[in-house]
C-alpha cells in the first residue's frame, strides 16, 4: 500500500479494525477496514489462498503501522474463519476479538435450513409405502395409508416451499398462521423459529454490554436444553 495513502488512512483511526480474507479465483485478498467509519486501512493481494502465515504477516505489518503512529488497536472483528484466531493472538495478544454479527446470523440461518432439510428427510423415510395402482374402495387400510401418504407428501412440499418462514426476521400475521399450519405435528420446528426470534432480538437491540451478555447467557442455557439441535446453533457458543 502507498505510504501517503496509509498515512492519510490512519490519521483518523478509531482503534477498531475489521479484518477479512476474500477469494477471487486463484487470488486472495487480505483487507483491514476501520470498523467505525468503514474506511480501508490496509490491503494485500495474494496469488494463492491466504494461510495462517499470510494472515500473521499481514497483521504484523498492520500492528507496526499503527504503533509507528502512536496508535493502539482496541478491538478486532472477523468473519469467524478458523484462520483468524491464532494469528490474532500471536500478533495482538489479548486484544478483544469478536465475530461479525452478519456472519453469525448467516451461519445460524444455514443451520436452521439444514435442520429443516433433515426433518423433510425423516418425513420422507416415514411415509407409508403403497402398492402400485389405486387402492380398492373396500380395502379401508390401504385407503387410510394412501390418505396418510398424500398428507405427508404435501407437508414435505410445504416445508420446502415455505422453509424461509423459519428464518425470516419479521413475519406478518398471515405468515405466522402459515408457519403454524405447516409445522403442525412438528413442535421442534416451531422451537427453532422461537430461538431464531430471540437471536434476532439479541442483535437488534442496543443495550449495555453486561445486559447483552446476560441475555446471551440465557439464550445459551435455553439452547442447551434442546440436545437434538446438535451443530445447528454452535455459533451461539463461540467465545468471540
């Protein structure tokens, strides 16, 4: 990066940086952005995917540039990549490190949609197997199984077509009614929606740090009670 550009970029540095790695074909880009005015402070283009060594060297140059101007890094934000924590500890020590909330919500949303996909798979495997042809009007058992099969197939279609109702941030009255309808008999899916509501509320509200940490602790305790969730909400328990 040009020295004059870096000098002008750091003269109003807030002390909080957002560091991210980007991928474009066979190239990789490391960038550090001031997390308050959203101005780029440093970047580097690589001809390969970034590694721990690349990120450590990049952060080392950022630290020297900040120290030479008698500035200090007060906090750092990343996308939660496994590449970041170790280099950050080596270069900046115990500087506060947090994950970008947008990446957290993205990971949680993917987890909920994956849980919905597994629910559809379980419904598909439990759908009654029918014999070929139309069930006889005198065979009550076969007709009952046919009705059950049709109902379950319709529920599987509804869960796929309306899957985003479980992760959408705000639902209208009609959408909530529709969600209740398609999750009838599947209370665990309604519980996923309740947890997503609490997570969105946690990110939406602005409050004191201790108040937010208290709400996060309650959310973690609640999620812990639902062992069937598995890896879906593992981001809730991330130390950052």
